[in-house]
C-alpha cells in the first residue's frame, strides 16, 4: 500500500504561550481590517468545514469585505450542503486568486487536506500575507501565520462563533444555520457533546434555527437508489472479531460501480451504518475513488484511538473518527489497517 501523507507545509508562528483568547483577539483584529478575504475548507468539505467558512464569510461580507469561499475538490459542495450558502459565496478553485492577501483555512489539519488549493497558502505566506488557521484537529501542523486552534473543541464552528463574537457580528439565521449544521454533524447529533455545546445549540435555536429542517437534509435524506447500493455493500461486509486488540473490526467496501449515480454524501454515510455493528469496536469503509485509489473512513466506539491508526496509514483526524487516502489493492489496504489498529493505543 502506498499512502497519501498529510503534508506539513510552511510553518507559521506556533503561538508559543499565546492563549486561545489572545489568538481569537488577534485573528479578529486581522479580519476586521481586511478588505478582501478568501476562506477555504478541506477537500470534499463536510458541514463543519463549509459551515465554518460560510458563517464567517457572511459576517465579513456584512462588514463590507470582498469574500469568497472555496475548497480543492469538487467544484461545488454536496447537494445536502448547498442551502447553507445563502449569499452565493462559494466559487470553484479556478476563481481563487493565486496569492490572496488574507486566507482563512477552516477545519483542515494540514496542507495536504487542501488538495490543489494548498499552493495558495504557500503563495500567500511567500507574498507576506496572512493565513489564519481555524481548526480543532489534534494533529494540526500549524502551517499558517496565525492559529485559532483548540483540540478540545467538538467542532470548528465553535471556534468560528468565538471569532464572530469577538467581531461583534450579528448572529442572524443564515449564520446560525451554518454553525448548527457543523455542530450537529461533528458531534453525531450531540452524542459527543459537552454541556457547553448544548448551550451553544440553544443559542442557535434562539436565533431561529429549526433543528429538524436543518438536520434532515444533512443526515436523514438519500435517493431511493441509495437503498440498493447499501444492500449490496452491506451484503459484502466482513466482521473480524479478533482484530483491533480483540475488540472487533468490521469493514465494507464501496466500489465505483456501487456508487454510480450516488452523491458523495450518500457514499460517505455508509460508515454510519457499518459502525452500528455491536460486535466491533472499530469500523472502516473503503471507498474506491479511482483505479487502485481509495478513500478510507475509520470510526471507533470508545476504546481504540483510530487517529493513530490513520496517521500510520498516511492520514489523520480525531480519536474516534479519522481517515486517509491510499493507493494499492483492497486487501493490501485492509492488511495495513489491521496492523495499524493492533498498534494503536487503547483509550483509558
């Protein structure tokens, strides 16, 4: 197996002893003075990445800035996320300036997660511009010039809300919907959420968010063809009770022929079904994205640190939700995952 490493880019100031409050204040000052801001999310952005960029982008546009939001792949967000872009801020990568004067990168732990837009970060820094990284991933490589990073935050939208409050931005309904979308998806419908997250959710609902209307297209809506695709994939799922420190490992593969006619969000949701297997601590879904090219999602229940397993395979993420991309044969990828899981530490 040949993995795709999470490439560390040019290192900005690591922040030293700077507190999160100080980082938020400095970043908000930079944003408040900026006439032109480009916001980026990671490739195949989820609701946390896109919601973060769109919420902050709308607030900056209201202040009079020229704003654009983009991501390295694909040219448009998933159908389930398009309603979040109330202001038409999303542009294809081809419309992102070669060296934006101010970049804000949301929910991306490393340059490698930006795909073909990673060069914009390098160009901005080389030209003396600012790159503000807003993120909650544990292994963030701090590749910007300013960093608003809190690895304990359940979602990047929580850090964006802190920036919005520092800017004195109005928490209107379109902004609140973007924040709620990121919050509900990254916490698995608040199952991985502390008390403060629930207080933030209440604040967003007070701002007008309809939880059902916001959540249904993100998590509970699929085309009818999804049922047939899911039946075929689940029929090939494999349970390995002795893997992952003997705690159980279940995996399934979505081939390109399975995904024909499906949106990326439909394929990505397969892991949420696979992970319900009661006999397995760890679940994985291998998604074929090209000949011998795979995107792999890893999920754990509570005991195995899958971020360490993903790192070993060239990726990264969170302790209970991570992933990576790799090239090779299916069984070769699975063998690498098994080895990485057995070497990954258990969570106390």
